[in-house]
């Protein structure tokens, strides 16, 4: 569960942190073994969180990523936006920092 609200280069969002907390509580009460809530992640923190998640759920029967925050679609590919991006919109087309991949 990732809730990014405190964006530094664009308008902050009011709901993602609250939404991610509510969804996290829902999944815990539903009996999921591992529910980790991460808030307001920068680029390196998002990469680490997604990498750690992939390693944790490697043998899981069911794994869910919940993301609340800014996102963008470029040329048919969706991207999750960290609160402190290290790239511009121009460089994003060539670097593709957060390509959505299935786990």
C-alpha cells in the first residue's frame, strides 16, 4: 500500500494518505498475511518498496499493490509518480523511471 500526498513539484493531494490507510486496514482485517503501508515516497524509496514487495510475494497465491497518488500515462504506458521526482517530463520519455510491471 502506497499513499503519496506530499508532492513537492506539483499540488499536494489530500486523499491518498487517508485512502491508503483505509485500504491497508481493510486488507489487514480481511486476513492478508503481510500488509505494509508506505507514505510519501521519493524515487529511491518507491523503487525499494516495489523491489521488496516483489521479493516478499514471490511465492504468494495472491498479491496486491495498491497505489494512491499522482500517475501519468505516456504512449500507452502507466507510471507511478513519487513525491520528489528526479526527472522532468522531457527526460521521462527516455528514462521511464517507473514502468508498471505485473508481479
